[in-house]
C-alpha cells in the first residue's frame, strides 16, 4: 500500500507549473480586458490542476503496465516501483479526470458555451492517450505537440474565455510562450530518459532527434518565449517584465548544454519549473496592464 507521501510524489508536483502558469497568464489577459471573474479563474485553476494530476497518474499506470518504468532514473513511479497496484493508480487517474470534468461542466453551464465540452473531452483524451491505448502518441514523438496545445494554447485561451466570454487574440499570442515553456519541461524530462526510453521502445521526440538536437530544442523552448514577450512590447511595455526571469534560464541551459545525462538532469528539470513559474507570474502581471 502506497503511503500518502508516495501518492503525492506520484502526482509529480514539480510538473504542476504546467497547469498553474497557463491559468495565471490567461487570467492576466482577462484582467487587462476588464473581464476578470475571480471564482471562474479559480475554477479554471482547479480544472487545470486536476487534468495535470490525472495525466501524471495515467502516465504512471500506462508506462507501469508496459514495463517502461522498470529502469527509470527520474522520480519514483507508483506502478513501476510496486508501491501501488495498477488498478489503484488507474482509479486515481480516472478520479482526477472526473473532478476536472465536473468542475469544467460548471464553467460550461455559467458561460453557456457548450462547445467547451468538446474541448474538455479532447483534453482528457489527450491526457490518456499520451501513453495509454494500443498506439500512444507519446511513443511516436508527438508529446511536445500535445503539450504545446493542451498546456499552452487551450488553457490560456480557455481561461480568458471563461471569464470574458470572448475569444481573445491577446490570449492566443500569449499562449505561445506558455506552451513553449511547458514543452521545455517535457523536453528536458525526455532528454533525461532518452537512453532508457530508447531501450524500451518508447520513441519520444528526444529518442527520434537524438540527445544533441534535443539539447538545441530545449534552448529554443527557453529563449523563444522571451522573444515573443519582447515582440509584445508595442502592445504593452509591461511585457518587458519577463526579462526579470531571464537569469533563471541560465543555469538549466548551462546544465543541458554541458551534455549532462540521466539523473544529472533532474536539477535542470527543477530549475525549468522555477523559470516557468517566474515567467508566468511576470507575464501575467504585464498582460494585466495591457489594455
């Protein structure tokens, strides 16, 4: 029986910036457009967190039953470590997705935008089939594409919409750096596991590209968000606030470019999460002052 601490570790709290940052930035746009509704923003946050935790447990379950976590070098996995049974982890994943669905339904009802149901269903499906099903797209180098869409574009634009009830070009543009920073988390994670993933047949983008090109991709995912924010200065000079987070990118980039492998990249993953949170907070503040 897994302990509460092991269940928390299995939820992979270091990945939660992927859920928090898009909601912060989308809310920043909503504030700037005079459409901020605090309780809707809070509901959007809980939806995003529930989806992220559901994805993590679903990934734990699917990789665990395939045996791809048996030689894992990163944080513990519940199924792979035998701390919990596959059925228990599957139940946790489905419960998390269920919470996200119920809370999302509340936002659908209050906005009367029933098409959001399709978006929500797509989010849950994307979370499950990343490593689940007979042909998981995460094993075919498509994980970063899904992360960009479902942890960038969808939550930023969606968070703004459920508050302002309007689709926003500002939110769409702002979702690009958010999506790239979320991708950088997955890129460095897969770079860390590139050897073991290749040996177990898990063809992530890092496996397909090779370690050296993956390092270049990581740097691009870190640098381009700052370029996009600077390009938004004509819209809001306050977008330049993100430059205060730039020093946080130096250390993880240095680690990744040092050809570090395996466990040595865990520190870079942690630092990437800190950069993601700092960038998101500063970007959200800058966007809230835009209009």
